[in-house]
């Protein structure tokens, strides 16, 4: 669960052996042709085949063909251009590297996402530039290399989209099993907290941070899988929406329990019945079905028992969970309180053809500078296979320094273990045929793990590319060379992240907190406005956005260094994060009850929106200003949570922002 809150999560449900086998066939076929026809340069086609597999975006054949074909054309062009440019000497090679890497980096996007995903074609094309610069050829030779590159990519596209397209439902099944297992973990943790003899504040903190974040990220990653990999499959999309509803119910239960006495004995029995029902749902999902008659019958009984609970909030929560699970049987529509939380997203809508943002421009210049510097150092000191180090620099650098450091650690771990595996495989100096036979199963593992976890991916990528490099350009001491170049590349990546357009921590944390405050306050306002309507689609989406915003704020806060006054600043930041969770929890409880006065609720919603704007302005300017005066009625738990959030924001500005009181402001 800890990894769920990091920049690069572990996503075991995305393991895909079929993808790996398909990639291995393409790579093995091209390597066999290179050896059989004595065309060493055709091995570059095998490399292009591998890269094309990395750019496979999942989904239907046509949605996969387009990005893969675009990469094939772009990669072949920049590969040939970089090889030809390097033919004119060091100065021309360096200029070519700088220009082409910059252009490729400008084509990247850095939209935050939950968990790993397919590689972007422009990013892989930048790696192709590095390889091309290290392989100088005259015009005819460069065009020939580009042709081999295009051939390798074309073979992969044909096999992946025409001969052996995607038909497996395993990713969707595993995704749902993972999500509902996370939900059951959250429910079990709540039962344990309720039954503990004394209140354990540390355990409650873990429940409200790690446990909730793990479930939330699993659900959001599930939405991405449904949209991109399952093409908006209705049954899987509805199952994810049901999971989101269950998550909201568990948040409400946790918030209610934290502010009251232990659950009654009969209520605990209902919680255990819900836990057993979730276990049965997980078993059913694992078998490939969505639900079963025994599950529906037990859910109906649970609904009846929950309706008789004297605890109003608890009874409605459990009853809502039962209704949500019953709705798994239907995919075309769902009960009013469980309507779809977000419109199905098609692959076409996932692309945003906008101009590069300032983040992209700055990152492109930062990466290009570091890559060029690493390239020049490799030339000056005559480092063998120096392009390995240049590629390492290109890969590890992320817009945020904390993410760059995390990528360095993951890459170092994977490279170390992968290097040991490579040392074993290279014992006895295997010939070309034997190396090809070893590369093929490694390719299966690499592609199968590409969206699971980067460190695991690197464990098998390292020996695979060491064998490929030795096949194309034989060299001695490959293990040592890999270690030297990886260290050099990581060093340049880290140094450039610190010196070139360094991240402004005040701006970064301000942006994250403002987004989180806005999303959570919008959720609070939404539940007030929708408590008297049957359609809760907007509210459900607002709750999902609130969770996403809080998760990203927590991740941003984890890597923040405060300098002077670190203790006070860290405590005040934790106060904001805790207050955000309380606002979300109180909103979830209010959504379950939802029986206030319509006129007053609309006034409160307007007040929350005004409060949100004021708090966002304070976080943007780091100054304390007047806040909207609170309404005197009804003054319930949600009002208190919003007031606590306002106090927490101001305390943080005083301690970290060192905000000064301006005329008309207050402390």
C-alpha cells in the first residue's frame, strides 16, 4: 500500500504475458534474420520492434495502430537524421543530439497519472536519437539504418494488430480483483480499529492516509484501464463505479466511527457480513463473472438487516453498500445513488492536442542540457558505450526533483539485480545464436512487466540490452561499463534537476494544496446542492476529484524539504492534509444523511465556494486575508471541518510561507 502513494506504483494487475510473447516473436524473428542473412544492422530493427511494443497503448487494433505507426515514422526519421548528423564529427553530432532530443522532449506530456503506463512515442524517439548519434553513417548508410528501423517497427505493428490482436480479458479481471481486495483491506482495518481496546492514533492515521490512498489510486487506475485498455467496457466500468461507491461508504463509516463510540455488537456483525460478502464478490470476479445469485441474495438480506439498525448513519451506510453490490448484476444502468461517476473516456478524448506548457518547455531544456553534457563527457573521456549513460540521463529526469530521485533509485535497484543476471548469462561467452535464444525470453518478461513497476522492468531490461549491445557491438567488461555509464547518467540527471530550472518548492506545494482545497471544497458544496436531488453523478465525480487532489497533495508533501522552521512547517502541512481528509469524510457522511433544509444548504454551498476561493488566493499569494464570515446555522460537523481547514491553511502560511498580515487581513 505504501507504493500506491509514490510516483511509480506497483501494479501487479497489469502483468500481461501475452503482450510479452507477442513482442518476443517480433524481436526473435528480426534477430534470426539478422544472423541468418548476415545483416548485423538488422539488429537495430529488433531494437525498434522492442521500442514499438513499449509504445503500444492497449485497446482495439485501430487505436493501437495509430500511435505505434506514428512512432515508427518519427523514430525512423530521427534515427536516420541523428546517424547522418554524427557522420560530420563531434560538433555536428552534439548539435544534432541537442536539436533532435529537444524536439522529441517537446512532444512529451507530463500529466500526473496513477501508476505506470505505456511509453510515449516522442520519449522513445529521443532514445533513438541517442543511439543514432552513437552510430555515425554517411547518407546512404543512415537511410539504410532508418529503413531497418522502420522494418522492425512495421513487423511489430503487423503482428500486434493484424496477426495476433488483443482478445484477452485478463487485465480487466485482475484490475477488478485488485480494487475489491483493496476495499476489503480497508473494511478489515476499520473493524480492527473499532475493536481495539484503546484508540490508536497512529493506526487511525495510517487508515486515513495509506489505506484510503491505496484504495483511491487503485480505483482511479482502474478507470484508466477501462478507458484505455478495455475501450470503455460497460460492465467493467460499472464495476469500478460500484467500487467507488463502496469506497465513499467506507470513508463515511470511518468518519462516523472516529467521532463516536464503538459500534454496537449487532453493527459489528453487519460489518463482518459485509466483509464476507466482499470476499465472495472477489472470488466471483476472479472467476470471470461480475456477480452471482448467492451474492445478490446475501446482499438483499444485508440490506434488510441494515435498515433495522438503530444507528441511522451506520444503517444507511451498510444499506448503501448492499444496494451497490446488488447493482453489479446490471451494466446498462444503476440505482439513483450509484449512477456512473464519470463518463466513459474513449482513447481519442485522452489525447489533448494543446501547445506545450511551461513545464514541458522547461523540462525539454533541462533534459536536453543534461543529455548533451553527458554525451560530451563520454566523448572527452572516451567512455566505451557512453550512449548507455546518455540514455540513463534521459530516462531518469522528471519535472519534479523528488520524482527524478525516485526514478534513480528504482533504476539503480533494477540495474544492479539485472547486471547480476547478465553476468550469469554472459558466462562462457555465448555465441550469436545462443544470445538470441536468451534475449527472446528476456523480452517476454520485459514487455509483460512494462506497466507493472519500473524497477522490476529494469531487472530484465538490463541483461536484455546488454546482450543486444554485445550482439551489435561486441565489447569487453560489459558489467563494469554498465555500472560506470549508469552512474554517470544518474549523476547528470540529478545535477541538472537541481541546477537547471530547479523546482520552486513553495510554488509546487502551493499548486498541489490549492488543487486539493478546491476539489475537496467543491465536493462539500456538491453534496449540499445534490442532497435534495436523485441524480448524484456530479457529486460522485466531485468526490473522485477530491480524493485525487488529496492524494497528489500528500505525494507532493512527502518530498518537501522545509529548511528553517522545518518542524513547525511540517506539522502545519500535516494539519492541512488532515483537515482535507476531515472535509472529505464529513462530506461523505452528509451525503449518506442528506436531509437538511434546501434553502440553507444552498447558502452553505455558496459559502463553501467563496471560502475555497479565498483560501486558494491565500495559498497563491502567501498572504493572510479576510475570509468569508461563516453562517451561524446549522453549524454541523461539515461546517466545523471547513472551519478547521481554513485555520490549518492560515497556520501553514504563517509557518512555511512566513506570510505577512496585509492591511485589512487578520491572523
